[in-house]
C-alpha cells in the first residue's frame, strides 16, 4: 500500500504523485518504451597503504622469509613485545609469523 492512500499523505502529496505517475506513463508510451532508472558509475582508485603497485609487481610485498602461519598476539602480549612504555595503541595489531 502506497502512502498516497493514507489520509496523512494524500492531501499534501496528491499533486506530486499524479505528476510523477503521468510522467512515468508518458515514458512508458514512448517508442521504444523508456523505463525510469538510475545509473551511476564510480571510479575509486585502490592502493595498498603498505606497498606500491610496482612493489607488488616486483614481489617486494612478500616477506623475505617463508611464512607458514600468522598468529595475532593478545593485547597484553602486544604491549610487552611492541611497546616501549608498556602501553599499546588500541588500533595496533601485533602478529607473529
């Protein structure tokens, strides 16, 4: 059920609904019929914050050693290993390979 058929909407919005429906019908009566649609194209450049495209192409994005497993340290472990003053930034993650 459209809100057009409610008392709250019909009175203030009837003109807009009629105008929309009339324009929609005009489009559908075109030859060939046009259907209303919205098309949008976004171009978003994606780049690694750690490696440039040339680094990745040259294999410089890989570690210089064989990594068989990656384990994230707990917050306490990360604080002990990676922090100078015993505090660790919440956004940091420490991993052991």
